[in-house]
C-alpha cells in the first residue's frame, strides 16, 4: 500500500507535459492497488470479514467465502484496468509528443 501511495504522489506531482512518466507511475499505482485486492481474494490464509460500515462499530462476522468473493470481483475488475493502464503506458512510448 505504501508503494501505491508513493507512485500516486509522484504521478500527481509531475508536470503535465511528461506523458510517459505520468503513465508509468499511474500504471504502477493501479498495479500495486490491484495487488492488494488480489492478495485478499486469492492468497490462502485466514481472513476475518465484518458486515459493519464503520471502523468504530463493527458489525457481525461474515463468512470468509463471501468476503473473498466480493474482493475477487473487485480484483478482477482492477486487473482488467491494470492491463488497460499498461497498454496506454506502452502506447505513449510510440506516440510523438505534441
């Protein structure tokens, strides 16, 4: 998560004229964010999910399979977006700056 925040900050702080570096750091940001969702959804290990919407008052426990399926849906969507971001990054290498 720290690398995700670092790459997002670098991408935002760059000048708009630098197309490839911005695309690169944006793609790295999305990649590391997607890896967080992939880890929760697909890596084996104990997980504890709760149904509350607030960190101050947790709701009841939810079956780990339900939580993993919810994270898996978002993880797959994020992985598709990662593919799109890297394709745009590689495409920015071949286009001439205006």
